[in-house]
């Protein structure tokens, strides 16, 4: 494991040595001055701005407290000590002392350091640093709010001063009272206007609810892939509905948070926790069961990225998790995403608990491919333009199983919108992200073709192939079924690192095993051939998600034939056809 530590400019011993030499020189000058005064000969020494000549000849570097992030009992008010036991001489003469205080639910932390004010620190510029005292100011970065102070004096970042709120000037009370009295009629008028507006909205909503109850129920779509007219009808119904819980798929801008009561924790990831919850339908006592994904303040960037992806109206699809709304919970210091709740949980949990039939395999695999194909597509099923999106962390634990045993994709915290405005530098800065076990070979060695956005889609297809292998491994149509194992099973540890996966995937060209017994079932054999073509080492040789979805559609058309065990090779249509070859 590589551990990165910030290099300290000098240790305290160097500082002591410097002070010792300086004191010796001071004594020499002081002795000379006393000798000159004894003979009534005033000693004239060249001073500049009241400083000793030694200060003019030797560049002075600042002494600052210099400790990494440490827990602190400082409450963020009054005056606190950093409790840092290390003092360092800054590396450069233009560096100043800085202290950073962060507050979280678990604990408070303080970080002290030297820093060049001409360079950004955590994405922001240091301000007001020509002070001898370290006065804390609240700042905002892409990781949330924190307090920072800067100063330019010896060890000035050891004492942290938090600015106290300034109370109103008592002499201005009469002026404030006059202003309030004069504004009172305007305030009353504003309240009446707002009340009238909300009364009209409630009246309009009741009328819409009455109309909804009289409207014929929405027809169910076909079990197979939707055609264009069906998909458009469903999307138009979703867009036109006036559900009180969807809030137009945007941030909840109401002053009051939604009446949500958290129940059980059903999941936990790197950035957030997921809870089953009850959304109250006021004024009645009825409630809707929803899922709430809760991010701490420090994970604002991940929450915002997922919220922005979900808020795209063109993302709506039956195999994408249905998004309701997003909220900033200032009291709890949390960010929330509210979505539909699926009691079966994620696909990995479902496969651990259940064996599946061939029909289940076809349904799970087909819906997974359709979800990824819609995510990657540059248009909706009815032809509207759409920005392609890549998931970049596709795995069985980021896929939910719905009640009808179809899949829907979730967890878009690492998702990337392949907008035409993105430059090569923007794509390069997206970094090596995802779960190492599911990373494509080109991601493991950081060699994605940034000139072609299709390269990012090909990494999702590789990950999808591993998920299809997981589904197939639990199908009882292949004979004896082993206990669930993730891809690469016992070849790597439970949470393998990138280097371990490089050995398996790049050096050994390894893939999860496809036993010969799987090839005895014609339908499963077709799925296995598709899997092999999706996890090909060459990204450009892989199938597209759309082609995989079409193959599953062909299996649906020929379900009776593929449901039987056969050793003969059946011919499949040439478009996205399966090439039968020896198992690698």
C-alpha cells in the first residue's frame, strides 16, 4: 500500500540551531555597543526599518505549526489552541502560516501547515494573511464548508481565533423599529399574495387528482423490449403526472423538508448510506415507501453528480432507478437523494439467496442490457436527443432487482455525461475510478482512448459481461449450481486492489471460468458466447450494449427452442449474430 505524506521543510532541531547562531551574533553586537558607549562614542549601526542588520543580510523564513489532520476538541467558537507539538521552518521565504478547522458528525479536526499565498489551497485562495493573529473565517470548497485562518508571524497558527457574532447596536433600536413599522403593510400584503397562490395551487391539485382517478389505468408494457410508441407513451405519462412525491425530478426548493421518516438501513457504500423510509402523504396518514440515500457534507461532489444525472428528464427508463427528489438537510448536515424502493435489494444479494431458472436469467440479462443501452444511447426510444452517460462503476451491487425480476441501474455517483463540450483534458481528469474487480483491462492500466468517447462505453460493456457471468452461474438450467461467487472468485481476495487485478487480467489474460456444462443448454450457450465477446481484451472488439440487448430479444422470440437442452448448433440471425467458437 502506498502512503502519501506531506514532506516537512525542516525539523525543529534546525530551528534551534538557527536561533542559537542568531543569539551568539546578537551578543557580539551588544558587547560592541556597550564598549562604544563606555567611551562616549555612540555606535552607529546601519538599521533598516528598525531591524537588526542581520535581518537584512539573511532571508528569514517563517516558523509555523505544522501537523497533519488531527482530532480536536475545539468547538469553533472563541479562542482555541491547535495542540500541534511540531514547529517547522517553512521551505520558502514567501510562505505563511495556515490553520484549517473542520467540523463533522463524528469529530472536529485541525490541520496546520506552511503555504504559499500565491497558490490555491483545497481549490481556494488564501486571503488576509498579513496579520499577526490567526482569525478563522468560514470558507466553502467542493468538499463542503470549513474554517481557515492565515497569518504571517512566528507560530501564529497555534492560537485560533473564531469571530464572534456582533450584536446589534442598541442606539439603532429606534431606527429599526421605525423601519419595521413602515414595512409592516408590505409584509402583510406579501403574506396575502403567497397564501392566495398556495390556495390556488392546492385547488388546482385537487382538480387534477379528481381527473387522475377518472382517467383509465395505464396499460402495461409488453414483457419484451418496448417499441417507440410504447416508450413515448410511458415517458409522456410520467412527465404529465402531478405526483406530490416526484417534485419534477429536481432539488426540493420548499422551505420545509419533506415529511420522511427513516426506517431500516438497507445498504452502505463508499460515499453514502441507503435507508428504507416512509414518505408521508399529508394531510392523510397514508405513506409511500421510498429509499433515501444519505451523503455526509464532505461528499457534496458525489451527491451533486448523481443528482445532476438523475435530473435529466431523458434518463427516464424502466431499467433505470426511478428518481423522486433531492434535498439538502441543513440541520442534519446531510444531502439526500429520494428514489423508488425495491424490496428484493441489489442483484448480488438476490443471487446469493436464490437460484434462478433459464427464464429468470433471460429476464435479468435482457433488462440489464436494455438499461445499459439506454444509458449509452444518444437518443431516447422515441427519437429525442439525449446526452450519453457512462456508469463507470457497473457491478452486481449497483443493480437493483424489481418485483417483476427485471433489473434497474442505480448509484451514479461516478457516472460521466459524455457531453460534446468535454475536451480531452476534461476526460483525462476524470481519473481511474470504479471497483478494481470489475475494471476493464484498459482502465487497470490507465490507457483509455480519450479521443473516442465510445472507449468509455466499452469499459461499461466489460463490467456488464462480468455481471452476466454472475447471473449465469446461479442458473439451475446448467446442472449442478455452486454457491454464489463474485467474478474471479477465490483467485483474488475479497476486496482486491488494482495491482492484484492487473496480474490476473493483464498479465495472465484471465477471465471467470465458463464450465463446459454451461454450453450444453442452447440458450445459456448463446449467453456465454455473448459474455466472451463482451469481455474481449481489445475494447474495439467488444459488442455494444445495444447489440447485447438485441441478442436477448432474439432469445425471447425463440424461447421455446432455447429452453431445451441441445448439443446441436442453432443458426441465429446475422444482425448481431453469435459466432460459435471454441471456449477460450
